[in-house]
């Protein structure tokens, strides 16, 4: 088959995603200090994105090297499960940030650790089930009229995935709005205790709200076009529309390590130790709290 430039771009994107997230997973596994619930969630997100990147690479290889319906179903199911786990991990991180602010006094209890592990187990379990659906028969290999814009997924399967994404996006939007309210309320209480609102309080509050807007905006801008097109698109439309909306969705997995991992100074320190084998004491690192974004 002729080489499709869009497939090449997806493969390149998958390679970049796999490399970025493999580094994050290696750092978290290498550093015993990174065992808090926050870093467990970041590790889950990096693992899901790593698998998604590998899935894009495998999909390219099997599409042009091993052309098989069975292999196609396996790679598509693998990609669905990986991206679903990535989105679910983002939701878990949002819930964790909300809990770290709403229940700040009891956040570091064993109950929080159990809650985090339960969320992750549920997220990966549901993601695995979603990935198995096309493999177990929910596909359009034998009924072309049931195909969606993402072959070999059926229209009903894609509708389920899109509805799940919209639900997660709305929950994240609600939680981030609540987080902004809590941050603003805390800043106002501090200002009242000091009898005046300093410029630093205003800047810190504005920075926190802006960061949350960037996090949610990046997530929405990456996935919303593809999720909407999966609902309104028709399989008879040119495939370029599918590629044009799917490619930005993969960029979310490329941006996630930058937002959730590489900006964290504990991970920066661990990366320094991992690559250089030493740590310069004169370089000051401030440990971030779980509510930092």
C-alpha cells in the first residue's frame, strides 16, 4: 500500500509520546521518594500515554507490514484501552487535586491512599473493558454499513466512547471550577488575616487560575474536535477529516508529561540524579504539594 503521510505523522507522534513518557516512568520507578499518591497518579498517566505511543507505532507497522483483520482489531483495541486509561488518569489527577484542597487536613491519611488506588483500579479496569469490546465482536468487519469514522469500530461503539469522554470532561470542568473557588477563597482568607490584599496574593491567585485554565483548555482543545467528529461524522467522508482531528488528540499525550511531570521540581531533581549521578546542593528545589498545578 502507498505510504500515507498522515500515518507517518501519527507514527512520529507515537514515537515522541513513547520516549517522553518512558522517561517519566523510569524516573518514578528509579526514585524511591516518588511514592506519594500524587506521583502514583502521574506514573499511571505516563504509563497509559507510553502504551498509547507504542500503540500508534505498532498500528503503523502492522498496517504496512502485516495486513490482518485480527491484528487490526488488536491494535485498535490496544489504542482504545491506552487512550481511555490516559483520559481516566487525568480525571483521577483532577479528583486528587480537589481532595488535596478540600480535605487538606486528612489528605495524607491511609484512606486517601486507598481511594487513589481504588480510582486507578477502576479506571484501568474500565479502560481494559473498552479496549476489549472491538476484539470481542463489537466491530464492523462483517457489516460495513455499521462502520464509524474510525474503522473497524462501529458507530455505537464510537458513540459510547465519545459520551464517556464528554462525561469525564464535564466532571473535570466542574472540579476545576471548584478548585478555583477554593484557591480564591483561601487567598481571600489570608488577605483578611493580614488586613490587606497584597500584590503577591493577587498574582498567586491569578497564576493558579490561569494554570488550571491552561490544563483544562489543553485537554479540551486536544480531544473535543475528535470526540465531536466521531459523533457527527460519516464514514463516507474523506479520511483526512478523521486524521486531522485524531492527530491533535495524540498531542495531548505528548503534552501531559510537560504539564504533570517535568514541571514538578521533585521529578526535576530525580532526573538530575538519574542522568548525572550527583546532585548539586547549591541548587535549591522546593517540594510541591499535591495541589500544585
